[in-house]
């Protein structure tokens, strides 16, 4: 209440600064960079490795029906919602949830934990691809029966590449040298791509997204000509309706599309926050990303199940038994078909295929680490609003993240690492994401 005769004085009110303002935040160089980075994030190793073996395990076409239902009713709406949130608040996941309702900030930190768990074993999978990629430069593929003493590709993968052991076996926790070095190489490439910033990452994504599509088309054209391919495709498309009455099928389908689009990981929020506030094509971008992601999975399924049908006929096994081979499906099924290419072309196509796997996986890993970096930078700017994030500090943050996650991931380079990976892959995407 004013007092008569008193002289009004200016009152200084300090307004707390948010984690970062829209003007300070880095921006995408173009619309295409944003689409390619998020498309690369969604279209990953799981589209070739995880989607087919989930189909094989849960009734082929029945899983596909549950997958499509989960896509339209769960994953797609969540993905669109998260990109809208990131664009509106111009902040990472923590800042976004805090602005919506302060106690919800804890949701974003749960996403951090899930991202770290998934990223550590995801990079270990890419390490397997590095080993196959390097070995493919031989004049004859080392997993060819004539080169490995008549062994199957599954035996080569389990005994030679992984040197796998069961829990309780002597030496089960010994770190395997080649797996350790392969994991280190994957993290080094990831670090190298991220220290250049978002514009460099956006340009890299054009290659890492588009080139694998071309390579998959080449593999598909060869796969459909194999004997027994029709049986595999028939299993892929024909639904075993009994699986739709099982809760496991629905939880697996929902976890697969959530694992692929990953709307609950905070990446969609983080990436869309780097758009200009005036950007008005977000819905169209979302539709492109969502449709291309699922189309790649389904098209890849045709290639995989053509090969599965061939192997089932060669081994005298049911298609569903070969298709549910687990996390090694891409390194067993695809590795065998690569030995079937005519003449001396097998090494060439093997190099291309495992290079494709690496590209698919790396662009997803880039987005995961970029998301974690957004968490760290937003946290720093929240605690120290006056602190400028310099390029040198950016490199330090990326280096610290890559180093810590690499050390955590070394547990998957042990002889029991593949078993640990199966456990992590089952429980984290299936239950935590749901």
C-alpha cells in the first residue's frame, strides 16, 4: 500500500534464469539434419537384429499384428508428444518435465538410467559387428564351413567370436581381448562423431541412414532366390492367432516398438529442442520418421525370414526354431547367407553387410549419447546459469560420458557377457520402457 507523500522507488526483482534459453541453444543446420538424426536414432540394429527374432519367437504374423497395434496406439502418439514438448519448452528432458510440473523431473532421471543400460549393451552388440567386419576382409570368410572345419555359423559365433560360457563356469568372467578392443573401437568412433557438434552429426546421418537401405535391398534380392525362402516368408506373414491370447506377445510387441522409436528415452525431447521456436513442420517430420522406421523393420523381416526359411530347410528344423535363435540371429542367419554369394563376392558382400550393421547401430548410439550430453549440459546451466558451454567443455563432457559408459560396458566383453546381454535386453526394454 502506497504512503502519501512517499517517493516511489524502483524495485529490482531478480528473475531466475532457466537451464538455457532458446536463443543460446544450438540449432539444427537444416530440416533434413533433424529428420536424418532422429530417423537414424529410430532405425537401428534392432530393426535387423531384434525385430525378426521377436517375430520368430512370438508367432510370426501374430507378433506383427500386435506390433502394429502398439505402434499406432502407444509408440507413435508418445513420440509425437515428446517432440512437441521439446520444441515447445526448448529444453532437454529434465527442464521440460520441470517446467510442466516440478516433481516430474524424476521421470527424466529414470530415462537416464534406461538410456545408460541400453546404450552399454547396444555398443557391445556393435562390437560383435566390428569383429565380423574386420574378419570379412579375408579372401574367404573365416566362418565358411571349409575354413572352420565344418562348423556352423552359430558354432563360430558362440565359440570363436564370443567364447561364450554359462554362469558358474570357470573363467566365465574373464574379459575377452578381441571383444574388449572391438568395444573400444565402437566407443572411439562414437566419440569422434560427437565432438564435432550437431551440424557435423546431422551431415554424418545422411550417410549412416541412406546407405544401409541400399545394402538391405541388395541382401533382399539375393535372399528371396534361396531355396526354402517362401516357407520363411510364409511364417513371417501368417499369424499364429494363439499367440495373441498371451500377455508375453503383447508386452514383447510393445517393447519392440518402444525400443525402436524409443519415445520414453528422452531423445525425441532433446533433439526437437534444437529447432527454432517458429518451426512449423514437426508433425510432417514425425510421420516421415515413424513410417520409415517401421517400413525398414518390416522390409528387413522379408530378407531375414527368406534366409531363415533356407536355413530351416538345410538343417531340417522348423522355421520357428531357427527364427527364435536369440540375439545372435543376425550373426548366425545372415552370416551363413553371406557364404552363398557366387564366385569370390562373399567377402565383399560381407564387408558391406556388417558395415551396414555398424552404421545402423552407430547413428542410434550417436543420438543416445547426444541425449545424455543434453542432460549434463542442461544440469550444468541450471546450477551455473552464468557458465558458458565452450567447445572445449563440450569435448570434455562427451569424453567423460564415453569413457564411463565404455567401462560399464566391459562386463559384456566377458565370456558370460552374451548371457548378461540377453538378460538386460529382456528386462530393460520389455518392462522398464513399458
